[in-house]
C-alpha cells in the first residue's frame, strides 16, 4: 500500500520508485535483498525485528533515512529469513543467530562483496555482533543502534524488560498485530514524537501485515526474549560504533552503555531523543555519526587471529578397557569405524577437524547450534557399532597461532567434555544462551569446577 506521502528531495535515488529486489540462497532458503547507492563502502543494514523491502519506501521518514545512508555507501538491505520478502518459516522453524549470519554471507557472496560494514538496530544488533565476531575477515566495521545484549532481566543484567513486561507486550502483539488500532497504540510506545500522526499509523499497520504474520512476529520476538549475547561482545575485533538515544523507551540507554563497555575499543555515542527507531525524531544526528564513523574506519584491517568459534570435544567412554578386551587389531578396526562415522558428520555441519587424539575429536564450528547438533549425531552414530562417546561444546574467543586453534575457549571446551557422561552432550551457559530459536532443549546440570579454570561454570545437558 502506498500512502502517496511527500518525497524528500535531494537525497540519493528517486524514492518514488522502489529499488529492484533480488534473492540470494542459503541452502534452500531464499533471502531477499536490495542495493541502493554506489558509495565507497558496502554497508549492510538490518533494521530491528521485522522488515519489508518494498514497504519501507512508503514511509517518507524511513525513505529519507535510507536515501541518506545511500549517499555515502553502497547500501545493502536484507529481509531476515522468516519475514518480509524472504522465505517465510513456521513458528516452530525459526533460525538461530548463526543461520541469520550465514544469510548475510550468502548475500555478500552474490554481490561479490569481500568486506562490508554491518549496521543493526535492536535485536538485529545481536545478529550483526554475531556476524562481526564470527566473520571478522568479511566485516570492515560494526554499527549498533539501540541494542541490548540480553532480552530479559537477570540478577546480573538490570538493563531490560522483566518477564511480566514481556508477557504483557506479547499478549498485546498477539491480539492486535496488523490492525490500525494496534498501530495507533504502538506508535506512542515506540516513537513518542510521532504520536497522533495518522499517515504514519496507517503505514505502520500495513507494514506489519506485509512484514510478518502475527504468529511469526511473536515467534521472532520470543527469540530475542531468550537471547543473551554478552559472551560475544569481548570477542569483537572490528571498529565498532554504538549509538543510543538517552530516553529510548524500548531499549534503555544503560543497555547501550553496557554493550559498548564490553566491546574492545568501541565508541559509544549517546544522542538526545525520545524515539526508538533511528528514522524517527532527529535522524540526522544518527546519520551524521554513522557517516563520520565510516569515513574514519574505511580501509581498516581487522585482527583475523581472533574469532568467535564453537569448539567440540568428543571421546570414547571406556576406551582403554575396550582396547584391552579387543586387542590391537580389532581395536584399530573399531577406531577406524568410529572415525569414518564422525568425519562425514563434521562436514555436514560445517565443522573443521582440528585434531584427533586417538579415541576423540577436536573440531570447530562457526555456530553453536551446528556444533551441538553435530555432537548429538555423533553420539547416535556410535550406538550401532557398540560405542558410547561423551561430548562437550563451548563457544568463545579462539586464537589462531601458527595455523593452530588455541586460547581459553579451547581449554573450556575440553573441560566441559570431560564432565559429560556416557552418550551425553554437555554445553556451557554461553552455548545455551546463543542457540535461542534453534529448537534445542537443555537440562540444567548445575555449577561445576573446571580443572585449571577460575570460578564455577554452569553446564547444561542437551535433551534429545
């Protein structure tokens, strides 16, 4: 629906004509994207929550915001899978962050873009942080606007909504999504300066309907509700700008301060304003900071020796006893059968074999959900040949030293694996927090001491 709202003159392309929408494929999933402008730096923009690449141009404020971004970049906008013009998914089939990060990679591949700055708002800030930490070789810079590192309140995180506030918000979303009444009630909540704007309210109701169904919208929000990306932040090694308005009614400014404080070298800019969306209120303050930041970091090289990685350790339970019982030749044959079953699974889940220490494997993955699912399949694959394995999975900062993967994350992963029982997959708190939306289920195994490591570590058993 077009509201025939007035176009802002003098900024970028003609907003009266929508740019062409194209598709990239990540496996079987089609991801919609469009490109505007031809500036010197590629800028991937992922607006928070949901989007529709065609409907954005019917909002004159948002259209102006995008036009301005396109004056100093090649602006790449993406509809996240499950919303907008990308493939829709069921409410039970929503993706974890690592799949959404892969979607960004797929779009950059289609465009032939080697490196891009990534700009995410609200919950998409978590996605962009994941991308920058996991793929620093493809990330020239990171921009986070109105971003919180955790979706819900916790004893050690007071910067966001309580469970009761989430329940009330989701109930209202279920009841009103896509209706003009809900749009009129939502605008004062999200963007107080636009209260009473009938045209914006009409656009917002239509935008909701075009961007996601009520069930999908709620499911996407529940992923953010369950998410916790605090462990990602210290691993980010690219230039980072964190923007937040002082009186943002949705994402509190203290959350933005906390995000910036935990990203090495991040620059935090607190802007005046009462609106949540960057295009509402004084958008030029936001745009000026982004343009200034990108012009200053253009050409910067990231530290590729530091990367966010998921490590998997497996080993055969009771291997010494089995070797004695079987003898050298039979044991060697059984080990070969074990290896022959593990390696195809590593490949299937995009894992990289780092080392094989006799009766176990050490592998890395670029996403925790893939690492966990691979561990589950390895456990199951051993049953037909009469073996039981234990597995441990952890996600953290890994370092590449002389071509080998090392660092604290590797030590933690090995210790987590050593705590697992026969045919059991144990994971760290970080893995659990980063797999929201994956469909994985975990059982709390309590706090444990990990040999050689400080503090107590909460571990979780993966429930089949």
